[in-house]
């Protein structure tokens, strides 16, 4: 797992046809972390990138999603199912790889409620068990396209810019936003009843194409 200040960009090379790969993680700090890993260890990441490439080929849109002026982020840069989503200060845009802050909006047969897919893990945003409970956290999970992985963007009537983001599996009037209305880095993204007013930046979403 990566610290939340890390860009999370693996680079790898085969060494003399051996089943050993060299992985490098590029940090925002002026230094590099270098270690040797097996091909088996990198296989999930490689498979995720192949799946992401296929979604892009079919017309998925590459975006960053912002709330509270921060970016939607896979916690710890995890590739695993059940890793939670959080808000974190946006990393500088980079041309050298994928990021835990980059996502695909993939219609996957229903443009009104696309899948939101991490470009790092290839997994989908997911409401665990399709829960209808307020305060339920958002995680990433292997994509299956069910209602708990479909999200609807809708406007804030008369309340300024941005959009509400609602899980299709949630009861009417639910929105995704930062837990406890927090503006802090690391605040978990949860579903709750939508709030009204001009100050609800904690659930006012912006999608920026990359």
C-alpha cells in the first residue's frame, strides 16, 4: 500500500527473461523507493490496466472527481476489494502513469447511471451489500454492474454549481459526501440524506475530464 502523498505509479521491466520484475514507485518527494517483486505480485495490477484499457476503448471517460475542493481517492492506493474511498488533496496532474485519484465513468449499458472505476485497481465504486443505511461507507469492489455499483449525477436546483452523486441502490434523497461533513484529508466518503443550501460543499461533486 502507498502513503496518500505518493503518486502510485508502478514502472516495471523484465530482467533477462526471469520471472522477476523491478517495480518503482514515484513519490512526490525528490527520492525513489525501489524494490524487487515477483511477477505474481504485479499480476493483479497488470490485469487491472488491461481491463481499464478495454473500458477506455469502449468509450469510458477518464476523470477526476472532486468534493470539498479535494479529490476522490482510493485509500492507501489499494488494489484490493473492500478498500474504502476518501477525500484527499489533489495530486498534480501527471503524464507518467495511473493514479489512485483517476477514475473512469463507464456507461456499461446505462449512461444514466455509470460505473465509477478506479484506473489503479480496475475495480468499481460499490455500496457494500447494497446497504440503505445512512452513513454507509463507499468501497471499491470487483465490478459486476449491479445497482449498488451504479451512480446517478444530478444537479443542485437553484443552489449553485456542482452535482449530487447518488447510488442507484440507495433510498430516494440520498447523496454521497464526506463523513461528518468533514473537509479534512482522509475523511471517508459515505452515503447520507442529501442536505440543502449553499454551504453543503461536502456533497457537491465536480467531474473534471483528463
